[in-house]
């Protein structure tokens, strides 16, 4: 099952969730209807009163809808809302202790290896149990939460296993379902809270005379009982959609790290220690955690959102025997310094669009080793600078400077001095000199390293950064392939801050709905991806048409003979619409884009960055394409000149 099939499976689980939720509401309506008959002292011999039933059903549905919509609205800002409700604080590199920095390093390594934006990390200081969670709507806005007990009791290998498990949830589309589950079940909780309010107001008022009707506090108790039944239904729903996903995440974590002993060690410690949370928000978010976050109960086998630890240990042990026997051990693997750091395609010039599609959402231990080696070879100034606000901004600007043509660079610097403080410009020049000594293939991971720090700015400041990058590109007088990639990725990575309440719900299910947007994307790729001096206009048009014919139902749609003209603003709007397409449509678009770029059966490192940028902008994370070549540490490779 590839990334897109996992996404489709998550959509099907969402439909199953809505069905179970509707069934729970129906049960609660009937229970409240019966309680209402007692409240108004209606003769038990006449149980069916359509008017009262419709009144109760309407009020109940409205109450649940209000509770659910309120929570869903709160959650539109992403997983950070969940982390803060659980008592988490944002873990900042400059104030993190040694354990916190180790956690941040592991998260950075896995993010670069998997091709997603480096998630913000929240530390739950008051939680002494071993647990963690991932939350968000897309891989681009994910956050990871880790309890203090996890940092204090786990080794680095064990911590890698836990974080690998959470990255699986990010890549497999589980997070969006988890957040929707929190929002929907809050409506059921609203019934319980209403009953609790009426119970607290007991004695203040009463329906009817003293000798008639049910006291309002008793009706409140009935609502609390019904709400309790709803909460049990909620636990059943969470158990129904969560257990198998935990097995999948365990298997993915083992595949990711090639170290089943890491996860097994965590499970063994959980058998002796505790994974429960003390936060009141644990009930609503229990299905999101690595381990069981709630107190064990008599009905744990039915209501638990997580499989038994013994079964998880058995399955991970089975992976160790059957799936990993043929793999070299970690001791047999080459050291990170010996691993290739180039981001070409496996197979070199024989790359195919199918290989690109299959790489989406797929992470191997080689990618992890690649990320570790890359980060270890970054100069300390860049590694530390990526974690500090002004230096991160300077790195972003430095990546936009032309290092091949000094006249163009001077023009860019002159423009930058007009819009940014002098000290920031000097910092940009200093870091640009260091970046120019590195291989160009490191530039894209550098963007991902600075993105989390830049996202801490306000929406207005993030927009200013994007506009400044655009201004530096315009100052070159032409659009190079790298400048296009830089603008695209940086704009996408900063979207959670620029527009935190943007919707990510699937809106487009057929190619007809997004046909103009698909044509626009392929037009730009054909022009930018085939911008070599020896490429003719006919070659660009042919590449464009070849990509168009890879789209579904291409024979039924209107097809222009040559690429369309557009600007970057129009392109961003098209990407925003394409992000709302179904996973299968996204798969077809990524395939068409790859076919457009790979038409000549050759791909340069810059073209590989282009393909990755397009896929990642569609929320289809794609790891580096590995190709065995000599280490690129401190080797300066030729950069693509502006076209």
C-alpha cells in the first residue's frame, strides 16, 4: 500500500467514523426522549409522542452540533491547540536542556529523511509517564508532543523508535482523522456538561408544581448518565479506528530505524512503568498517543484505543525475525560519513515517473542515515543559525542570492538594503559565503531547517519574508530553477502561520474540477524544468503536452498546444486548489509532473529538487532520492545559472 492508498484508507475511516458517530447520536436521542417523558410526567402507557420526540431530537442535534463545531473551529489552528490543552510548551532550541536538544535533533533527522516540514515539538513537563503524540491536519502543519517521562526514561534508540512511530501517523494520514474525532466527540461531551450544569443548579428552579414532574436536578443527572453513555460510545469509536493503525505505526517505525530493539525496549519499560496522563484533556485525545493515556478499566479490552503491550511486543519481535533478517545490522551499515549525500535518483538517468510516485511517503533507513550525515556535516554556524530567529531569516535570504554572477548579487544586495536592517543584510552576506561552499543539494534541507523558526513569527512577518524572497528573485532579472523551488517551498512551509485557519478538506473529486490548475502547474514545470540554453520552444511545448496526456481523462479535455503563461501569484492559487483534491488525483498530478521533467530520461539535482518541491507542496512528502556517489562534504558543485 503506497502513500496515496493510505490517504484513501484514511478517508474511508473518516466515513466510518461519521457513521458510528451518527449511530451514537441516535442512541442518545432515544435515551433523552425517554428521560423527557419522565420529566414531564407523561403517562407510561403512551410511549410515542411524535411532537416531543422531534423537539428532543432537534434540541439534542443542535446541542451536539454546537459542541462539535465549537471544538472543530478551535482545532482549525492545528495540532498546537491539542498540545497546549494538554499542558505542553513549545520546545525552543535556545532554552532546551541536553535531553530536549537530543529530541529536537531526532525530529530534524526524521523530518529531512521523510521530506516533511520539521514539526514543532511540545514538551509536556508535568507528565511523568512515557508517552508521545503527533497532531495536525497535514504533514506541513504537524506538531509532536512528548512527555517529560519519555525524555528521562528512554535511551536515544528508544526515543527514535517512539518518534518514528509518530512520524508514521504523520505520513499515513492518521492525524487528520484523529483531530476530526476530537472535534466530533466533543459534541457528545457537551451533553454531559449540560447535565452537570443542571445538577449544579439544583434547587434553583423546578418544572411544574412541587408534586408534579421530575426535579430539574434529576433531569441533569439523567443527562449526565446519557452523556456518560455517549462517552463510552466515543471510546468504542476511538478503539474501532485506532488499534490497527497502532500496529501499522509500530511496523513503520521499525522499518524507518531498522532497529526493532528500540521499540521493544519502550514496550518493556511501559509494562513496568506508566503511560497515563494527569491532564484533564487526556480523555478527548487518548487515541492520539503512543501508549494508553487513560487509567485502566474493567472493560479495557473493549474500550482501549491501543492494543495490549504483549501483542505489540510479539508483532515487533515478528518483524525482527521475518522482515529484517535479510537486512544488514546497524553495525554492518556504513557510517553516515560514508553514505552518499547526493539527491539524485536511484538508477541515475533511468528514473521513471513511477519511481517518483512510489517514493512519496516512503522512508528507508538509508534516508535516515543520509539525513544524519547531512546534518553532521553542516557548519556549526549554519546548524545553530537555523535555530535563531534573525539568523534563520538571513539563511533564507542567503539561499536566494546568486553566487555565480557577482553583478546580479550586488543588485540583489542593493535591493535588500532598502527593505531590511543593515545588520541582517551583513548576516545574510556572511552566511551566503558559507552556503556557497556547500553542495547545492543541501539547500533544500536548509529551507526545512529554518522553516520552524520562521513560523514562530506573526502572519504579517511571514508574508514579509516571502515577499522579500520574491523581491530577491525578481532582482535577478530571470527565474532560475532553484529560485522557483525556493519560493515554492518557503511559501508552503510558512502557510501554517500565514493562514492558520485554511481548510484542508477534500473538495475536488474529478479532474474536470482542477483541469485549469493542472495545466498551469504543468506549464510552469515545462518552462522551468527545461530551461537549459539548448532547449527549444518546441521541446518545452512537447514536454508540456506529454505531461498533460498523463492526466486522467486527458482525451476528453481541452488541451492547449503550448504552455500557458502565468505569474507566481496565480501559481500559488492553483497549488492551494490542488491540495484539496483527492489522494488519487494528487497521485496522477505528481506522475504527470514527473513525466514532464523526466521526458529526456535525465535528471539533474536541481530537477530532483523541483519534483520534490511540487510533491511536497501538494502535501505529498517525498524523501531525498539517493544515488551512490562520492561524499559532497565541502565540495562545491556548479550551481544552475539563471535562465
